[in-house]
C-alpha cells in the first residue's frame, strides 16, 4: 500500500500557520499527520481453514504451506464482487439541525471547518494519566463538556487509548498544544479518512509563560487548549472566525471554556452523517 502524498502535503501546509501575531496567544500548533505504520508491513494474511477468513480478503489455498493465503481486496475487486465497504461507521445519536451529507468534499469540509477525518466509532477512550491530578481535573472538565454535546462519548482508561493526552517532552515556546494522529489511508467513508490513533501534547511551559505575563489564568488556558486539541483529534480544523475554540490564535479576551456553536455544529455534521 502506498503512502498517500496528499495527506503528508496537507500536514506540511498547516504547520506553517503557527505564528505569533502581536499580543495574540498562539493557541495551538496545527496537527501533523503520520501514516499508519502497519500499512507498510505485510500485504497478506494466512488462514488454516475457511472459518478464519477475514472480511474483504480474497484467499487462495497454498499446498506447500498447507494454509490459505489471503490478500486484501482492492476497491476495484470489491466492486467486481459487489461487496460493501469493510468499514462500519457509527453515527451520533445527537439530533442537531444539520444537513445530510453524502460526500465530504473540499467545499463541505471548509464550510464546516473539517479536516476530512473522523473516527469510525462514536465511543472513544482517552488516557490522561501522564498529567498531574490538577491537570487531569481540568482536562476532564473540558472532555465532559464535549460528552454533553452527545455527538461523541470519550471515556477515561488507564490502558492504551484512542486519544493519549500528555505533557510534551520537548519545549516549544511558540505553541501551547499539538495534536498528532495516524490516519488509515485505505478505506474512506463518504470521502473521509478514518483515524486510527491520536496523541495530544500539551506544552506546559508555554502555558506557564502566558500565565506569568498575566495574559490569562492557568485553568482557563489549559481547558481551552484541551477543547481545541480534542477538537482536532475528532476531526475539526482551524476556524477562521476569531473567538472560536478552533481559531488558531486568540487574544487574551477570547479564551473560551465552553464549546461554541461552530464547534457543536461541525462535530454534529461530521458524526450525525
Ligand atoms: Zn489547532
């Protein structure tokens, strides 16, 4: 499977958006996209008998190896056999008044500030054990507000999670938070790529710098950063409108700890469809 150059390119472009403008605070670095490592690994699977066949794979019996060798069927092959897409997509149970979308093309994605990615499920896990107790409390306050929107449900786990929230190991004075995620370049749903795993890095020293300059209090900024970064990890991109959570820079008066209407609608469009 080849690496999608389109995804790599979009990550490079969005990184250049991180700038300091006057007294505004650089709220967040833009996400970077990493291709799935496992896609490079192997191109076939094996099965001892027909009960072990995986959906979406074509098998041939290999006499020497005494097993079936299967390869993942291409889109063309699946169409040839009239097979549905392998991906099963869960839709949100929320009922916001948003349009039905059949194709998340560029126009729709920019209209709703969407990255063009989503999870195939609506029940996700997060692990914030790397944060201290107070930071966990702040992060979970923001996550609860996202859960209350009823589009996505994020549950805390101590194990490997869909979204890991941690303090960045290296410092970067220009950003307060950054999201990184792995996107499957294989199956698409309504023209959307699917998340496999995501990681949020919080630049705590950058937050402390903003606080020491009396620009904002720690708790408010921390909660805002979590809302913004989790937004990226759910599929939201930067919103050009000032005073929105997903805006890339915010002046001191524009830190928000509640989901705004764009945030709510954009998530609903993405997950209700
Ligand atoms: Zn951002």
